[in-house]
């Protein structure tokens, strides 16, 4: 099963980690019969492929929830229950809503870690900011591993801060949640796609210039 499911993942982008083996294991362990898949719009293009893989290796029926997902707080357990699902897989967000709050519906969060060229990101920062600059590095949950690796590479040359708004992970921001930064911060550097999350921290810190990679 492990080898076969890994081979099936080849139909998904190699730098996107949908944690298919773990998801298959959880669905089989829970004996799920009807699985609802929920993910942000940027990942919906992979929903049909993911649904086919899960059906093939678990025997469960899958339902793709195509409604707009507004964030980590928007896990739609009510709709999943209305569709008679007994399991909800929520891709692309962190665990903001405890899974024990979805009574009668088992749930799994999959962050969908996305690998990027951190070397190019680090070089871009070096090209645009003087050594010693006070930089706040932020991202979404998909790029946190890349952000942390980049921060380690930049730390010898810059005053790097990875701000945190609990219960989010260090460096993680949402469209509705972003930290207030020290006033002496020279710039916000956002590693990620879209503007929605970046605008959140810009609103929280209107006097600090923000840059997106």
C-alpha cells in the first residue's frame, strides 16, 4: 500500500506535499465511508486527482466541497455533515479549530507544505536589503518550512525576526490574524502567493513597508 500510494502521488506536483500516505492511513484506520475534501481555491485544481487517489486506496466515496474556504477558521463541518460525510479532510490550513470540536465528524488537517527555491529567495533578499536591516519574515502555513530555512541563512547578515500570533506557528499569518511588529522594523518580507494574507499584516503595521516574494 505504501509503495503504491507513493506512486499514485506522482500525478500531483512533486513540490506539493498532500501527505497522501498519512491521509490514506487515517481514512482506513477510521473505516471512513464518505469523505469530504475541503481546500482553498488555489488548491482546488488538484482536488479531483486527490479524490481519485483516496477512493482508489481507501474504498471510501469522496465529495469535493467547492465552496469558497476563507481560512483556517472556516472548516465547514456543518456542510460535511449535511452531505452525510463521516470524515472531513481539510487541506491547506493550520489546525485553528480543534478537531475535537467537530462532534460526529472525524477530521484531518493537511498543511500541504510547498517546496520552493529558498536559495533564490535568500539571494533576492540580499539583493534588495542592506546588511543589518531589521526584517520581519512571514508566510502562510504552506511555506513555513521554507521560511524557517531561509531565516537561518539570513540570520548572520540581518536582524531577522519571525513574529508569532498564537495559536499560529511562528511566521504564520492569516487574512484575519497578523502580529503587531516593533516600530523599528525596517521591512516586512512575505514569502507566499496572493495578497490576501500580506494585506492583513500591512493593515496591522501601516507604517512598515512590505514586500512580497
